């Protein structure tokens, strides 16, 4: 059963919706900025910048909605509403028994959890909000999406660290192919710009510490890369069976053709040094799509800007594509958005679909001196045209714990 993308939604460090986010990405703008707080002075937090939302959910949602949802769920609802309307489903008759929701978070309601603990310590247990557990649950975003759109075919939330959003889209693909649903609202969300996650990632030596140059800090594949930049936001896509989409005359952005998922079984945080699991995920996705490497025109890389991880993925892409890698355009959009953790693969799926729809590969910024090991054609600073005809694109997402997800989209 063929699966197509009929709706897109996001709220991100580049914009409050897909149009503004995509425009900023093509312009090569950075969504990273210095945080306006006193965390560094108060707690000694060593990193003072991140990719914050352009449009806070409080400007879009009602006050009762923001009061009962963790920020991660708020962002998911904003993106899901846009995707739903974009798919033309707001006025359509949708069978709730054939509608699914799969929206993931890598960390869950960390703001709710830590705020509630502060309340216990400072004001006592009796002052904890009754909605604390429903707000902090990692499945809260998908549950709220399910409630919003009456999705009764299933509401799921795979938690696979930074691969969570991509895995949610992969599960949506399988949910439709298995016959469980005709439509699935799927994606990822994350709201973890909080002093504890920042401090913890910094303690792992995972974050860039370029406090004097926030917008230049995320620099995938550059020889001076020194870690990722934390971002926040959500990306949501509406997946639909091709048959169902045609029956209602829906506009189709692209097809989701293949999914590959593997596990490194190597280390709780570090990727397997040879990238075998990452490469295998890409291979499986192409096999499932019925495509060869010659069909691939574009890759939106996981590329977080870490010294080790970037080149493991790049070598895997070169190994997979061989000499055809010279004809493939590589984009690393985290250079502009920062790393949305559980929302990253979903936002980057939106970018991948838009790249195919517009035949334009978005740029990678901040790469002043590419790593000499890089053997794939990196799109730097300005967008570049993708070829006409039938083409495919790969979106890679990898997470702590050895989770590897590759999605293949095509037009």
C-alpha cells in the first residue's frame, strides 16, 4: 500500500509555521541566539545559547490549553493543527476509527517534572498540580493530538532519543501499510531548553560552548565543530494511504517510500565507530522503497555538529552511495535550527519533503573549512537545485542508545 504526505506542520527556531520556517532555511538564517535568563550566574550553566522558538505557543494557544499542557505538548498541538489544516482535513469527513496519532518526544515533559519537584521542595507536596502526571508523560503530546482530532485507531509515542520523531513517522508508515489506519498524524516534539538538560549535555561534552558566537556554533562537517546546539520545537506530517488521498482529492507533497530501522548495540551514547548500523538503516530503507542508490538525489543528514558523529554518518553515506555520492546533494539543517532532539527527525522530514516539492536542497551554514574527510557534495550557504524527474531523498536520524532511522521520500 502506497503512503503519501498530504500535510505539514511545524513550530521551530526559524518560524512559527512551515512557510516561515522553510523561507528562513532557504535564506540560510540561524535560529540560535543567546538565552535571556540568569542561569549562568545562578547555577553556573556553562552554555548560554540555544535555538528557541520564534513564536511561543502562548501566542497561539488559549490560556487554558497552556495551563494543562507541558510545553512539549503545546508545540505538538501547534504543529499538528497546521498539518491537519494543510492536509485539507479540517472540513473533511474523517472516520476516527481509521485515524491514528504517533507523536514522540525524546525526553518528555521535563519542564513539568522539574517544576513540580521545585514545588514539593519549596511549598510542599500538597501544592503539586493535579495534572502533573498527565503533563509530564512522554506520551502526553500524542495523547493530546489524539484527543484533538479524535484519533481512535491508535495513539503511540516511540521514545528513541534523537531518532524519536523519525521513528514516529516510520511507525505511521507501517500503521497505514498494515491496514490499521487510513490517516496518521505523526512527528516529534521537544521542549528541553532548561538548565538541567543543558548542564547534563554539557557535562557529556556534547554541546558547543561558543557562547561568544551563538549563530555560528552549529557547524556540521566543519573542522572546528565542537558539539551540537540545543533546539526546541515540533514537526508533524500527515501520512495517508494513496488510495484514501486520491478518493478525497487531496494535494500530495511526496510519497513516503521506505523505512529502515536498526540498532547499534554498541554504547549507550556513542555511535558504533564504523557506522554499520546507520548504513544498514539506509540500505533497508532503499530496499523497502524498491529503489537503488542511483535514485537518490538528496540527503538531509542527522549531522549534529559533533566531532565524532558527523564523519561516521558521512562515511556511511559515501559507503552506501559509492561514486553516485558525487551527484547527491547533502544538507545539514541543524546548522540553522539547532538539535531538536526528539523533534529533529520530524522537522527534518518536513525539510526533506519541502526539498522534493520545490526541487531545492536547503543550505548548510557555518561551514568555513569542510572536514577533508567529507566525500559527499555539501550544500553550503545557498540553496541548490535538485534534478527534475523522479527522484528520492533520504532523511537520517540517530539517537543515544544506538537507534538508527532512515526514511526515504520520493516524488
